């Protein structure tokens, strides 16, 4: 993997983590909607795949 690819991957992981943090805060404040739960599940799967576990996307 090239340096550029590593930087891009690191940026994607940071961006996904920030988005997840926002959703976790919403849930902590009482947001129990199905849409928020689905977004969290999708982003958690994406983050897991970005971290080297591609089978997480199939779940």
C-alpha cells in the first residue's frame, strides 16, 4: 500500500469515526429512532471493514 493510500484510508477511518461519535451522542441524548440505529449499524460495519475485516460488510 502506498503512502497516499495509507493517508486516504486513515482519513476515511477518522471521518467515519467522527460520524459515529455524533450518532452515539444523539443516542445518548435519547434518540432511539430506527434511522439512527440503522446509520450506526452501517457505519460500524464500514469502520470494521476499513480496519481490515471486510466480512463485516456482509452482515
